């Protein structure tokens, strides 16, 4: 049996009882980072053999996992944080398991972007998760433009190294919409900054950024301030 096990996005106390039971009972844990997962297992006094399963060895690791499953052993797939398959390894092994007719299930738990949407204060009744945008400006702007007229709240992941560039391109494409930036969710120094994109850009430029960021941007409601409107209000 294959298990996709969601793990804490920051605070280890957020792990579920069912996740712990699954990790204790499986034969092998397939981990995005064996050192990171090793700390989680040690924290809850679980001793299990691990195999590496990340974006750089995904195909080879999938072959090994399928082999283990065909031998009648069980495998739990975990990522460094959150739900496997959501902007992390997981999708490929699901497809392989379906093709091989191997049973699998999911042990649900934390997912960072859901928490960020709720804390953003923006509409939550309908939102679109877009994951990581392209790294280069041109493709990133085209990526943003796909949802230019979408009424749904937009959710993105981004590296601290591209956070300022992200906000500059988002401001150019979407205009000065309401937005929020979430960082270190569930951790001691959890932060959520809310405001217009231009305000968040100013804040970002004045401080060093660390960790992975979740950005939530208001959908198109026809009320985004434009340069012309701003001039009329002066």
C-alpha cells in the first residue's frame, strides 16, 4: 500500500495522530529530504528506513518505490512540509501507482496555501492556486497575465530571492490590487503582511527575506486603482 502523508509546514505539533500511526506502521518512508524527515521521525520516536524522493531523482525513485510496493511492502511518501503533490514531489508516483494498479491513499494534513488564503483577509469563497511562477521576467509576466481578468483570488509560492521581482511584475500586470504575503506560517515568527501590492513592494525592499513565501492577490473585481484614477484623486 502507498500512503501520501501530509507533514507539518512549520510547527511539528501540527502532525496528525493518523500520520504518526501511518509512519510507525509502514515499511519504508520515501522522503524529499531524508535529513529533514529524520528530524521529524526522531521527534516522535519513530525509526524507519528512508529512501530519497525529490525532484532531481523522481523517476529513479518512482521505479524503486513501485518495486518495493510490488514486493508487498508499504511505503509512505512525505515532503519537507505540507501535502505531497502540491508544488512538491508526489504527482508522478500517483500516476505510476494508477498505471500499475497499486492501491494508494492519502493521510491529509497541513497545506500552506490554504492557511495563507484564510489569513490574507481576501475572499476565500473561490480561489486559484498557481504554485511557483517562472523565474524569468518575460515568462513570469505572461504567467500572471493568464489570470488578469479572473475574479478568483490568486495564490502563488515564491522564493525569497525573487520576491521583489515577483511583486514588481505583479504590480505591472495586475495593477495595485489588494494582496498579502505570508511567511513562516505556524512557526514562532509567523508573519502575514496585508496591503496594496505597491505597499508590500516597499516593505519587501526595506528588509531581508528568508524562507518560502506565499502570496495572495485579489482577483479582478473592476475596482483596482489605476494610474489615471490615482492622478484624479490628487
